[in-house]
């Protein structure tokens, strides 16, 4: 909870109970989480619209980033500290497990550095791979 409050303060967001709970849930998950999953976990505390608005404001302020799964469903994960409301800097690999359907944010050193032609600038980059995660490959 302390960590969630610090994140909200650092990003200039009001400290509401739903924002704190969403950040805590995303922080404790080892994979990206969908809005329906959050709705299920928070059903007695917030409705769909409140959770949607919470995720939208957290994304706009650089607290979370959105990843589309293989079916086009949005899933959310916490951003690194360098993300702001002006630019997401989550330049890491999103690994989509073809067995369990989970998406994992993998920070792998040595990701490609792109030298774009003059006049181009990257605002956001999405790197993804599909395969079998470590948990599914064991079973």
C-alpha cells in the first residue's frame, strides 16, 4: 500500500482507495491483468466504469501500460519508474504464453536499438513474442 501511495504521489494523482487497490493488484501479479480480471477481484468495491476510468487515468499518467493479448483483449501491467504522462518508456519484451494465455513483461538486456531516419521519433514501442512460459513448460 505504501508503494502504491508513493506511485500516485510521484505521478500527481489523487490517492483514492480504488487506485491504490488496482496498483497493489497489478504489483502483486506476475503477469499482465485484464480489466475483467480486476473487476472480478474488486467486484464488491468498484463497478466496471470506475475500474475503466481508473485504468485510463493510470495509463495516461504513465503508471500502467496496456498490452493487447492474442485475442485483442487489453491487459495492464505497471510501468517502470521512467514512464511519464508524456512518454511511456516500457521498452521490454511482452511474452504471450500460448498455453495459459498470460502475458509477461520481460526485461531482457540487449534489445535492439533502432536508428530511425531523420524526422522520425518513437513515442512508444511494442515488442512481443509468443511461446510457452516457464510454468506451462514444466507441466
